[in-house]
């Protein structure tokens, strides 16, 4: 009976974390059905569960909450390095520029910095515009 209580508490914790994305009652039922599907073998990782679900073919739709949980678990970042790098960038920019610019301009520069991979391809357009003597904005 203790194992069942621990199991239910863990499912509740998962449902609390993911909010309305996961239906706890359905997930509990599907995990119990998964135990039968895997012939009482222990699943050591997500790959074991996905392999078992793939063998079902179209019937795997019966495991919708479990499939949703797997997708949610796989998209959670393992680290917060990207966010930490962004904050580090903000600190460097703010130190360099201090209070010489307005907050909206700082926000725009940060967006450009964080999405450098997308903005690097725009260099040729910027060069074309700046090399032409066309005035784009009127004062």
C-alpha cells in the first residue's frame, strides 16, 4: 500500500508542475496500463517507454497523456545556461553603455544580440542600405 501512495504522490507532483497540460487521473491509469504492456519489465529511461509505445502502432493514441508527458519532459532544458548567458550579456551591455540610452533601445539591442544567428544574414541588406545615398526617414 505504501508503494501505491508514493506512486500517487509522484503523479500529483508531476501534475502540479505541468498544470492543466496533464490529466492526473488519466496519466495514472495509462501508467498502470503501461506496466501490463511492458510485461512487468522495469522501464529504466524514457527510451524504454517510447519503444514500448511505438510497438503499439495506431493504438498508442490510448496513451495520450503519457505521450504528452514524454514530450513535455523532453523539451525541458537540462540547464539554464542560455538564460544565464543572456543575463550576462545584459550586465555587459549595461556596464558598457550605462545610462546613455533609453530602456526601449536597450531591449531592442538585447533581442538582436540573443538572436544573432538570425540577424547575421541581414548584413548584406544593411550594407546595401547604408551604401546607397537614399534617405529613408524624414526628419
